[in-house]
């Protein structure tokens, strides 16, 4: 049982690093130094959402950080526009 838990912890750790790795970024810079979306970006967002949701459900740590409004959204708390801009 412990080996399986260690493997799962390692998997979430690897996924957390991979999701936010600039080489796999959901956003990319174009020639004019503007940020653009990747093709099929919504599929990437959905996939990452599933991984993060599963980590929360499994009570596992992922080495990544989110904005305060995102955490409030996950917890179904009210978010105001000032919180989004700060």
C-alpha cells in the first residue's frame, strides 16, 4: 500500500512540474512578442482541470500555485472584481 501511495505522490509531483513547464505552456509568444493561445487550448485546460481536480479529490500535493480568486472559485466562495485585479 505504501509503494502505491509513493508512486501516486511522485506522479502528481511530475504532473505538477510538467503542467507548468514553459516547454508545454498553454500560452506561447509569437514573433511580435505577443502572447497567443495554443491550438486546442481548451482541451489542454480541460485536461489540466481534471488532473488538478483529481489531486484535490485524492488530497495530494501538486507543486504549483494559483491565484487567490482561483482558490475561492474552487471553494465556491464569492469573488469580486477587486480580488481579480489584485
